[in-house]
């Protein structure tokens, strides 16, 4: 038992170092994105921003090699020495190197992307996928530890694994920044309802349509990781909503240039996230089972209400009440739907009444 505890602590420290290197990579990605947005004359692959990203990857590759070497026993093949959870990390490092070479070739042949095409460029998406593999190291490691211990229940996330989930959420916010509810004026922008059939109706409604879609997708970006972390424990990790909002809001806001409306909205949502975390510490366990959809709906409604209050205090809400209130209700519905899907277990609905005296069923893994 002492040896197992010692190994667990060692593995946790190892995973934490890996995720700290992942933080380096995520910040470098946003820094490079900031450069592409704010320095339109950027027309070369060899920039300080790329240097920050690729040096972080070199450090990650070196650390991964050290982890594998330390885990190797004399005479053991190198591939068999890769610790559980780190096969994906090694694959991510190799894939990043390949994608980086392809990205250099892409830029030399087709030039530097200067707009939305940079986020959906095939080589950039391949780089992003390799980063997701690296950032997910601690989650895979935690799952492998549960299997090695012979447990049959859900995996229990370590602090490093929770950090990994937060970092992956931040990376997701980068690739979905064009549909982020934190980087648009949103309800502060003037909107004049135009009757159907009137000239220019589509053009006047398009910003509102994009903003409404942004609310729904940003809600999913925050609530889905929250549900994943909750699927591994009876109670939410302390501060998890605040951490998810910090990376989903402030990293994109900083990347686009810290506009006053985006700062206000992010600040309002962050304060609301802190309130949500405080409420989650007091919520009964039963609400985290069958009533979980109501909990996630409340979180989404609280976050966007906080943003709207900040808009109203610092500027003004120029949407009609039916529109901004509808955005909050729709976002809450998306959050409730995700919770319902995550906790649905066919054929198990009658078990709590028959076995454990009415306790709530465990939340299923996403």
C-alpha cells in the first residue's frame, strides 16, 4: 500500500509537469493568434510567436523522452517503456512535428492566412489535434491508474487531470473563437427588428443570428467539461466553473485585443461563475443526480445573466427584451440537454429505489 501511494504521488507530479508544459503551449497558441489579428503585416513563418510555440513543443518532447527513459527497465524495448497514458502524448509530439513541417510547406506555397481561414486551415487543425493529444495526458494517466488498481467504477480525476480538462477547454475556445459569446458586442449592439420580406432583413439579422449561435456553442464549451469532471466524482471540483470560464472567456478576450465590451462581459460572467461555484458547494447531492439538468441550466443562466448585467452597467443593452432573455433561456436549455444526455443510463432508472434507498444514480461519463 505504501509503494502504491508513493507511485501515485510520483505519477501525479509527473503529470502535473506535463500539464504545466501544456499551459506553455496553450498560451503560445493564443499569443500567435494575437499576432495574426493585431499584426496584419505578418507574412512569414519565422516569427517570435511561432518560436514561443515551437520551443514549448521542444520542451514537451524533451520531457516526454525523459518520462519514457525513467520508466524503462534494462533490456526493455523503448515502446514498452512508455508509461500508461503517455502513448497519446508521444503520438501528439510526433504528429505536431509532422504537422509543423506541413504547415511550413503550406505557407511557403500558399502564403500566410490573414483571416478566419487561419483557424480552419487543415495544417492548423492538425496542429490543434496534436495539442489535444498532449493536453489530455493527465486524464489518460488517471484512467490507466484506475484500471491498474482494479477499480470498476468511474475514474477519479487527479488535480493534474482537472487542470488538463481546463487546458483542453481553453484550446477549444481558441479554435471556436469565431463563435465565442465573449468576443462580440452581442446585446450591446443596436438591433432594429425588420419585418419579413423587407429589403435588407437578412443583413440586419445576421449579426444577431451569429451571436445567438455563439451563446449556444459557448455554453456547450463550458458545460460539457463541467459534466465530464462531475462524472468522476460525487461533488464538483472546487472552483471548476470559474476555471472553465476564465479560459473560455479571458484568453479569447485577450487575443482579440481587450475591447471594453468584451472585458465587461467576461468580468460579469467570471463573477457569476464564482457565485455558481459557491452555490455548488452547498447544493444537496440529490441535485447532482436526477436534478442535474436543472443545475447546469442554472449555471448557464447565471453566467449569461452576469454578462448582461455587466453590459447594462458599463454600456447599455440595445436588444429587445425578448431577444436577450431568449438567448439566456436557450442557453439554459442547451445546458440542461447536455446534462440529461450525460446522465442517461438505459435500464438503470429503477435501481436507486430498489437498492440504495432512493439515492441518485451516478452521472455517466461523457
